[in-house]
C-alpha cells in the first residue's frame, strides 16, 4: 500500500495539484508522528513499574587486580567480586589507581590521592600506616557501620535530605557487630585494629583481608650446587652465616642472601631484629610512647647483619667482601636477581591463604633463623581495608558490605576453590583445605611450608603500629646504613658494639623528637619566642627586598620612559592584564594560602587548627632541616661549579668548528641527551652506578688494576700532573689577565682554593691519624700498580651527591649551550679579526672579547641557575637515591616533599618553603636589579 501511494503521487501521469496534495499529506503525517514520539517520551517516566530500579552506587576500592593480570590471586579476587556483584547488584566497584613513587608506593599513592581530593573509598591499610590514618581522621569506625549493615531496621541505612542518618544503631547492635568482627581477626592483630582514635573510645578502624608473616626463602638448586642439603636449611644465625658464605660465588655474580637497601633497609632486616627481641617503641611507666631502639639486642642484630653484608672471608686464597647483596634503594632489583638465580636466600612474605605461589622443587621455605638463646621470629603484618571517613553515607554502607563479604566464609571458599581448580591447591594453607573439604590435597602440600607459616604466625612481632609510625623505617635505617658505611662488620664485636650503640642512641633521640614529639614545655616556649623573632626578621627582609625591586624599576622608568599620561599606554596595559591575572591566580594566591598554612596545623580531613609559630619553631630547631640546608648549599655549589660553565665552553667550541657539516653533526650529538626522556636518563645512570664489580663504571675502573707497575705509575703521575695544571691555570688566569673583573677573579681563586683543599684533605687526615709515615705512605702509593676496589657510587655518602649531579650536567649541557650560541652570533667578527692582527691568542679573545660581550647574559643566567637549582633537582635525586644513603642527598625541596606528602606535616613543610624563599628573594632582587639596568635593542 505505501508503495502504491508513492506510485500514484509520483507517476508520470500525476498532475501538479495531486503532487502538491501528496506533499502536504506527508508533512502532516510526519508532524503527527513527531508529536506522538515527544508525548511518549514525556509519559514513559510517569508509567507505573513493578519494581523501582535501585540507583547505582559507585565507589573506589584499593587492592583490586589490574585488568591484564592473569595470576591465580587476581583470578580468585575477580571471582569473589563477581559473587559480590551478584549479591549486591546496586554497587559498582572501580579499582583505585594513582601514580606512586618507587619504594614508597603504599604511602605516596593513597596520601597524594587524599590530598588531591580523589581518595579510595575502600582504603588500603597496613600496621605502620594505621596510626597515621586514624589520627588524621581518614578512617570511619567500622563496628557502627557493620551494625547498620546487619540490622533489620532499614532506617539505619538511609539518610535524610541533609545527608544525615535517619537513625543510629543501638548499643546492643554495636556490641554484637564488634563480637562478630573479633571472630574474624587473629588474636595478634586485634590490638592493632581495635584501639583509641582521636577520642577516648575504642573502635575497629580496619579489617584484615589476609595475614602476612615472614619466612626464609631459599633456592634448593643453589644449595645442591654448593654441596648443602636442601632439606636442612639454616636454623640459627651461625648456620645462616656459614651457608651464605658457601653460597656466595663472585665469579657467577651469586650472592648467599639478599636485602633491600636505602632508607628502608631496616624493613629488610626486621626479621633479624625481631628474632633478637629488638623493639622500637614501647610505653613507659607514665603511659607515654618512647623509643627503645637503642637496646643491646638491636646492636647485636645490626652487628650480625654487617658481618653478613660486608664481613671479609677467604676462599681459595681470595678475599671475598661480604656474603649478601644489599640493594641500592628498595628491593626491585633484588627480586629480579632472585628470579634469575643469582640469590640463594632471602626473607619473603607468606600469606594466610596462598602461602607462596612458587615452584616447591626449586624454592624451599623455612622459619627465620634464630640467634643463640632466641626464638625464630619475623614481621607480622596484614593487608587491611578501611572505610574512608569522607565518603558519602551510601558509599560507606557499600564499602562495609564489600569488606564484610570478602572477609567472610563464602569469599574464602571461592578463593580456595579457584586456587585448587587452577592447580595451586598444594600451596593453600592446610587449615583452609581441611575447612572446605580438600583433604585429599593435604599430602601434596610441601613439607615444612605449613610449619614455617604456623611458627611465623605464633612468634611473629607486629610491625610498629604505635603513634606516628608510618615512616618509622627511615629513622630506623640511619644507624644501619652508618654501620655499613663504617664497615663495622669487620671489627671485633668488642669494638663494633660501642660504635653501634652510639649510632642507636642518636637514632632513638631522633625517633623521640621527630616522631613522638617528646619535648619539655619550657623548651617549647623558648623556641616559640625565637621563632617569633625570626618571623619578624623574615617579614622585614621580605618588605625591604620588595622596596629594593620597586626602587630599581622606578628609577629605570624615570630614565627610559617619558612623562606621557597613562592613557597613552592603555593598550599595553590591556595586553598585560591577562598575564597579570594568571600570575595572581597561579602564583600569588597559592603564596597567600601557603602563608596561612604555615601558621596552622593543616588537616586534609579533619578541621585545621591554629598553630601560631609552632611550625617555624619546629623547623628552626630541627637538625634534619639544617642538615638538608647544608646539603642544598653543597648541591648548588656542585651543580653551578660543574654545570654552569660547560654550556658556555661548549658554545664557544661549537662556534669554532671549521665546516658547516661538522657544526650540525656536533650540535646534534651534544643536544641529543636533552631529547631523551628524563626517566630513561635516570635508569641509564642507575645501571651505570651499579656498586658491584660488574657495573659499567666499576668495570672500567677495575680494568686499571690489569696495568703493570710501570704503566700504572705513568698513568698516576700524568693524572696528578693534569690535576695540578688545572689548579695552576685557575690561579694564574686572574693574575695574567688584568682586565678581568674582581668578582670573576675572586670566583676563580675560590674554586682553585677549594680544589687545593680537596687535594690536601686525605693527606692531612693521614698525617693527623697516623703521623708523618702515614702521609709518606700516601705518596708511595703513586708508584706501583693500581689497587682499586669497586666504588659504591650512589651507595656511598661521600660521593652520592656528585653522582646525582653528573647526570643533570650530561643531559643539560647541550640544550644550555643553544642560548650562548645565539648570543655569540651578535659578537661582530671585526673584533676577532682586529684582535688577531694585534697578536691576541685564544685566551685573550675569550676573556677580552667573548666573555665581556656576554657579560649580562652570563650574570642573568647565573642568578637564574642558582634560583632554579635551589628549587629543583628533586626528580633525579628521588629516582637515583631517594634522598639516601643516610640522607646524604636529601636536599630541602625533597625534604619539603617528604614532610608534606609522606608525613602530612603541611604546616612544617610550608614553613620550610618560606625560609628557603627568603634566601631566593635576595637572588631574585639582584637579578631584577641587573635587568633594570639592561638596555635591550633590536637586531639589525
């Protein structure tokens, strides 16, 4: 029929009137159809339905697997999630993801997400984090939420229009919820999760999803190759030291045992500390927390670790320095070496459900070896989830249901079922196999695995969870790294223990002061007074420098501008207005907010309180801040001293390249490092700085040991001659070139004097320590072959800062030379030609023509480089050393970052930034003074 109508209206015999009538009919029908569709869309929402669809509630949860993860643990987690979604379809769970810092991913990710306003609703918590999260109000009391979830009264789970609960659970319901929670939590973990918060009442703040314990993992294949019985792993410290030395084979790059290094090295050796009854924080008779880290047990454990790591022993006539691998920072490289078969033993983590998903034919598990008279012990921890306090009420209910479900019996049964079906049943905890009817798998469980887990669970020492212990491993690691650096493992115990006790005493005092805040009231009052005076001085300096800058530019304005009315420059002011507003928005408003933050106890979740001058008082009397300040000066001196002049020299050399082709080639080669990603540069230099003898730089150095006595002597004398020639050149240039300005002369003499001091320092130390003969022995070492040992590079506090600076200079010199190359184009060639006719040499042309022509550019660039170095440098340091070893590369910008985002001391971090800013204001004022005197001209 529709086809017939179309044919009648559009056929060859259809009249003009008939076609017009058909068009009107079509348009009328289309309008009627459109109206019907519109009315239908309006009426459909009003139609009654059988059941109202529940709104979808979305929340973020930590600990979920990545989408591409295919391991059995991820498969089990996904299966549990599907079961939860089936039971509660109204909830949509999204995985929490946040960029993290290597070695501190558990801390940096959640804390920076909370600071950015994107926190996970189901928050991951471990023992050491728990106190920080509780005290800062991140966690909601869970027994109250569980009472709401389990109650038959639906009003307990709903809110009014203002977002407040319609009703609260009765005390009986809360008590019943608390009782149910206690049944699911091991006795050793209950004091960690059930305790006081900011108030007087105790609450459950998190729920363990899995208990974690520490055991000794060892490679059975390496044990067999070394002639050791893999069925008899070391049980005592003595056996552990003996077996580790037997398993150490330097020619194969095989280590007997491995530990993570850096500022968290104390975490790696925590099993040794715990086995020797070492503790960190306890309550005193007054009920206050105080450090007990400086105990004899701790000193003995550290001494034993030093013997493992660096104790010398002989094998086949060769001296081997240590039987342990100690990582640079963190434990990432250690796990890679373990997977490649280069490590024979290491301390690993066992889970409550899947004990260890590894090949039992290759890897064995044993309890942590115990010291004489001690018991096998290790770290006891747990993966826990808590409810973020600032989540919406419906999100809190959803997260509580989620946590209660995944810690319940059904979730355990699904996980065990997944492990068994995937072929991992032999790795499951035998108790769970019995509980869910998989008794036929018990005989397949590797012998000793269950015993190791039960022993570790029974004797485990909880990770420090007391007040402010989130960053406890950093102060704990300082004496350990110092003992390693001082090589105390090769001293007799009677000499080493007193030195370790001295280091522990200092560390214990830092823990009391920095973490626990144990300061007398009268001392606090004195510090507040000094802080007030300092703030007044800072304010006066700030206002004075602003006045100086204003005076510079008003004088320049009087000289270089006319007295024309301001309307003449209205167009220019209009063009500057957007930039001015952006500066106000992105620079000065944050500056004002930071000033307010410096005088408050700033909190991310709770209400911030007025602090007065307390933050400045803490900073002014903080030895760590002043240590960071000194290291910052050293870092700036190294960066400017080694990195400021290479771009100038490189630009001059590139300018003198004879042919255009070579110019382009050399410019490309020197500019390429600045094109490479900074991440690649960091990893490249980190590999170069490998402290073992197989590292690239160490391998090149050790090749000098192959030289005979005569070639080695020649190389030493040539190197010494070049070094003395450099010092002599720096001293003679200011004398030979009379027209050189006084500041430049003074700078060259200061550099020369510094090099002389660096050269004579080891000689003076030898003379003071060993007398004239010791100094003479040093000169005798110039004759004969080399005896170079592998350098620690970024593991050595003495040269770590230099190692951090070198990559920045290597990457930035090429790009930095471009500006000077452009400036050299403005120097007239006639000046060089006239100088050559007068017999000028290269040094005369550089110091009489080139550098004077670039004077203003060099000075302005110098001040900008100093300011930029004070403010920056943290990216390379964070990637290479993390501020270590022993804070030797911890500069102020990095310290501000740690205090602010890792320790949540926003007020203290802001106060540090203001003190640093006062130093930079002087440099900025000087730079602006130079700019006010400069006259800019257009090129011809």
